[in-house]
């Protein structure tokens, strides 16, 4: 409420004052309501429904009956679910630090005013907006065990038995991490670039006058200066890693067809149970577990960041 509106209300009669308050309230709700309705319809109602469906045996053939926590108990003894949880954490533990290192390194290299730097920034960001299907097609060719350029290069430098990559139980997930890092690095590079440009140049000049080297300036000036950006990137990247789905489903038919289910993740498990086997209650229970994992990881990161900032 503006000061002019407050003055009008203060000088008006009680009836006029109530009319002004009502008008301003309705005006405020007119701005809030469209966004709130969109949030309620698209997010809030589906989330609440998800928690309810997770407690039923709902499927496509009829109304589900309330079964309590039976779905969650069944999840704990499901080998496919256990495998998907392990693979999800495995992917996240590899993908998050690798993407942070690569994207921050790119941001440091491209945080200059040299000629042509805009082209290289665009080139680094381009994979993020490229079609997932196109990315999968190209990288499947690159990682081909017999004729792929990557294995041909490894044989050229003397590695006689290069990895099978996406066809190998041991190397399928690392291959997906490499592809995912290549795809995501441009987006997080942009975030780091924005953070780097907020660090005052005077701090670097003062550090140089103190005789510090490049590593000392990075550790004592750059990293503290981009701490809020680092926190944001870590949270976004962690959540995105736990929810990985699209890249896996086009690279290794969802993970369930990979050797010994080497790349099946939680999101693929939920898709498999819900849309392939029509076990919506069971799939919803898996989605609740994924929600709890993402929430727990986010809360832990907030607490760690708060402790470091104190």
C-alpha cells in the first residue's frame, strides 16, 4: 500500500475507509490469483494427490483401495527399486562435482573481454538447448564399442581393450555422466559467469599487491565471492541429478535394458511402474521417496551453507 493510499484511508470516514481497504485487497488478489491458480492446478493439487495415491493400490483398471504404507514396505524389498536408488546416488555423486568443476572452469576461462568470447560462450551453452534425441544419436555413435571415434582414439594410443561404454555394465553410467556433464555445463557456466562478475576487481588488485599467485587469488577471493552462486548451482544441480530421466531413457532404453540394469534410476523406475505396468499407487510411492530424497538433500545443503555463512 502506497503512502498516498494510506493518507486517503486515514482521512476518510469509516465507511469510505472500509471501501478503500476492500478495493485494495481485491486489487492485490487480482494480481496474485492467476499465479496462485496456476500453481494450485499444476503443482499443489497433483502433489497432494500423489501422497494420497501412494497409500492406495490404485491402477488404471479401477478405483484404488486404501492400503496404508504397504507400497512403501514393498519398495524396500524390491530389487529393481534398490538398484535404482543405488544408481541414482551413483549418478548424482559423479555428476554434481564434475559438472561444477567443468562449468566453473569454463566460466573462469570465458570471464574476459577478449574478442570472440561471446561466440565461445554461445558454443558452450548450445548443447543445453539441443534436442535430447540428437544428443543421444551423436553420442551413441561416438561411444560405439567397435567403430566409435572415442574407442578408435583409445586404440591408437595403445589401449587394446577400450571400454564398451553404454553396452558395458561398469562403464554405462560413467558414459551417461560424461554426456550429461557436456550437456549441462553451458547452463551452469552462465550462472557462474553472473556470479564472477559480481566480485569486485579491487579485491583482485589488492591480492596482487600482496604478492599472491593465481591459485591463492582463486581460493581466497573468487570462491568466497561466488559463494551464493555456488550454493545455488549446487542445489539446482543436485535436484536435477536425482531427477535425471530424459537422457537415460533415450541413451539406454530407460536403463532397464542396459546390462544388469546398470543405468536404471528412480525416475525410470517410477515411469516403468506407472506408465508401463499401470501400478499408479506403487509408482506414486516411488515418487514420494524421490521427493523425500530431493527435499533431504536440499535441507542438508541449506544447513551446511548457513553454518558456513555464520
